[in-house]
C-alpha cells in the first residue's frame, strides 16, 4: 500500500498568517515556500502505481489512494503538531457506514471537525479500508476569528501537499481551482498526478473535493 510520507518535514518551518476576510490566504500558503520538496510527499513512483478497489460481492470498482484514512490522519497530525494549530483534527471523527450504490462500493466516512462551520470528511472503501475521497467543506461567514480562518487555510495547504506529490503541479492546481475565491459562486476543476480536484462555491459554502483518479 502507498504510504503517506512525513509531511511535517516542510510544515514544521512554515506558518500560515491570519487571512483577514478570506479563509485561504494565498500570500502565506504553505506550498509557496521555496524549500518545498517532493521528498516529503508521495513519490512519483508511488503515484504511478494506480490502485483500484473491488470486493467479492461484485460491487463497483473505484480508484483509491492505496492507503488508509488512518495513515493520512496520522501524517496530517504529525505536521499539525508543530504548527500554530496543534488542536486541529485532534477530536475523534464521527464514523458512518454506507451501503453500496450503483457507482460506489460500500464505504465508511470519517467526519472530522475543523472549526465552527468547517469539517473534513474522508471516505474509505469498507472492504479494503483504502481511502478514495477527501472532502473539505467550510462556510466563510461562520469562521469568525482569524485563528479559524487561518486554520482552514493551513489545512487546505496540507491537503494539497498530501494529495499532489509534484510541487509545480500543486501550484497549477491551486491556480486552476482559484482557491483564493471564497465568495463568488462557481465551480472549478483541476487534474493532478493522483487525484481529480473540484472546488465549489455555492450559497456561502465552499467545498473542496479530492477524488482518486
């Protein structure tokens, strides 16, 4: 299974400043640091080893990231521990098991509280425990403090680094999704090395979807 590498290597020396009116401050984005190295993330060789998940009950086959949500959360928490937001993702998740549908096998969702009006949901295939979808949802109007806004922006940077091993591609994804926009309704798309990205702003809610490809 693909391993999540030690994200804290770079993030331990980075600080995301307060975002003012925006939940994501592009001027202090973690991926902007010139010392960023793909060595801290999923390697190119690992990214090329595509993974699919299927169980014995003839449920749909889908692409996965080849690792469990537990391993991702551990890597994220290691990075967060040395940040300005040590309590981020520290609570236990709300776990739900979902039956298979026409296109998705039976899965398990893990919902982590990020801040008031913000949550991270990780979806894993139940039969293999492999992660296939990460979903971050937040409402900018509910992030009433600079600390909450900065925490969400910091988490976005961590997710970008975790799910895109190539720094140049990460910057391209950031640009194509237009993550600095948190107020104008619209939908943007980007394709990375190992994931398809979608960013939706609708009726005051921002949603970032990261699906294994």
